[in-house]
């Protein structure tokens, strides 16, 4: 899972300095890329959702299709996800 997050970090650029992974669900993983010391309860994250299937992980999707640091990581499950 860290490989996916690190790849996105490279694509988005060095503006993403913090990373949070929520893998509590058996089938869905949320990865948050944020700026230094942004609280997960504050706007300032890019969120990626990855779903597990029996064959492995499916396509990664961005919250609202956005690569802007404007999402709240604590609300990750509330966003719409668009294939990246």
C-alpha cells in the first residue's frame, strides 16, 4: 500500500509532506496526502481510495477527482471518488 501512496506523492509533488493511511476496512483503504502538520479534521488533504478485490487492488480513485489540498481526511468516506 505504501507504494501506491509514494507514487501519488511523486506525481503530486513535494507539496505533500504528510501521509495517513486508513485501512480499518477489510475492502477499502483511504490514503491521505497532506501538507506538514495538517490535522486530519482540517481541510488540506488529497484523498485516494483503493478497493480490494479477490484479485488484489482495483483502480485508485481520487476524492471528487481532485488533486487539490482541500479535503478533510476524517470525512474520507463521504466524498465521491473518480478514477485516476
